[in-house]
C-alpha cells in the first residue's frame, strides 16, 4: 500500500482498525489474562473517553492546569544565521512539567479514575513520562509506580527527584542494559500482577492496542494547535514539519495535524555514535519487522532475533523499536524517517540555547539538528519543529560529559 492508496482526509478514523492494526503493524500480542485487561481499557476509552463529559473535563484540565495552548515561536536569529528556510518551534517545553508527555498522561489518568482504578503504572526513560504521570496521579489522587533503568536514573537525576517529590515510587531496573527497554519489561510484569486495581499508562505510541491509538489521540492536540497557530502567524502552512522519534508520541501528535496537507513530514531517529548495531537506536532506518512488548512493528534485532542493544545520548529515544503507526507511515511514504548523530544533536542543543534562549531536551535537539540541516538545502520556505521538551533534566549530564562550549 502506498500513500496514494490512503485517504488522509479520513485517515485518523480509519486507522487503526478495530483490532489495532495500522496495515500489518500494531495489534495486541499479549497473554490471555492481560488481553482481557486491554479489552477493558479499549472499551472504556471508546465509551467513557469519547463522551462529552470526559472531553469537556480534559479540555478544562488542559487550559487551567497544563497551560495549553502552548505557543509557536519564530527562531529569528537562528534562521538568519543559517539562511534558507525559516525555522519555527512548537513550544511543548512550555507545557506543564516541561514536555509533551502530560498531554496523554492526564488523559490516561482521567480514564483510570473514571474506571475506578487506584494505581497507575508506567515506565520512563528520560523521566519526562514518569514526571508527567506522577503529576497526573497527584492531581487525581492515584498511587503511582514508575519503573526506570538504572542507567537512566543516573543520567536523569533531576527528574527522579521530581517524581519522588510528587509522591511516585521510582523502581530501579537493573536487568540487561538497565535502560528504557528493560523498564518497559518490568512495568509490563508489574501490570500483569496488578491489572485488576491498576492501569498501565504506556509512555508512547507503542505497546498493544489500544495504546498506540489512545496516546496518538491524546497527543493530537499538539498538531491541531500547531496547524492553527502557524496559519494565524503566517497565513500559510509550513513547507516541512520535523519531530524526533523514539517510540514516537510527540511526533505522532504533531504529524496527525498535517497528514492531509501538502506538507513534507520528517521523523528523526538517533544515529548515536554510528551505524553499527549497539551504537544507535534508529529502528526505522536499520530494523526489520518484529514483535516486542505486545505489538508488531519495525525493530532492531540481534543475531538471535531478539531486541538488540541500543544507544542514544537521549534517554527518551534509546528504544529498539518504534510505534506501529510510524512503521505504517514509513511504508506508505507519507513520512520520511532520517537520522542525526549525537555530535549533531549536541551542537544543535548549544546553538538553540545560545541563539534563541531556549534550552531544549536532548531528544528535541535531534529534531532541531535535522531542521537546521534541512533549512540550508531550501532556498526559502518554512520548517516547523516540535520542540517536545525542555532541557532542565539534561543539565547535569551535559555539563559532566560536554562541559560548557
């Protein structure tokens, strides 16, 4: 199936199908007892989550608690320095807690509350999802367990402290590479034990159905706002939209607003230290089809066909697969997926900070780095970047490993 075989004017209603598939990707590959729990969540989302009372409450929370809408900013000095296309950023770093993650966490926690659950369970890599869910749990009076790899706990100490202050229990995971993949493993195991009283709030557009759909829908506010704001600012649509992709929640939120427009869309994965297996986390660039964490997508595999070890300077991107919808959009050709290295990312991190007074999350700096390169290839036009989070969480790591440039 190619792009011209899909009607993007009705795409968001067509995909996923009733079984959670985006073409051949997605689905739900989990044990029978967990499948019943997932069906309960699916039914609740399609009934409670689509009701006018739920939507009204979520809109109120977004406005009064999260501070939405977040603005779009024109990067005047950076655009002048680079030349070519003009650069704009959607400021999800100004969303409460400092990243896009709260958009779906408030939705998931509100759904849990209405379902009568007492606890939310999550994994986190960079800590932004953990902080966002701990915030949502505190807001709704729910218990919160967050599983986090030991490596990421060391890299993201500020966010670990924030989660604990908010009342969450941060559970260290030391298995394997002690990173995001292992945190997901541990969170799934915990959910299997506690699903009657808890809900697993997956932190991206990954996992078994309904999470790729549900997280995309909650994150779609990013693309809806950005499209309206950009039109109001400039009178036209951007020529290109760029977002970083690990699991891919911020990207799907942004992309969903522009899929039916004549806009080029780019998803940027972490090339890390290079193209050798274990030195990057660019699954859509180098991976093959496979099932992991209850869904079928494109994943990086070792010689035995298991999830391969991955690496990225960004803790939120070091995952050996990507959301099934991203795999689908890649195959359709609607979204182009490309990579930037650690070095390019860190250069962009410092450049945006110094030129515009915006310190981005390292994850978001991947998108900034690619947009800077893309702008130079364009004689004119505009590029809209999803600045998915702020860099407060990365300060200690940056200073320790890169110093002040």
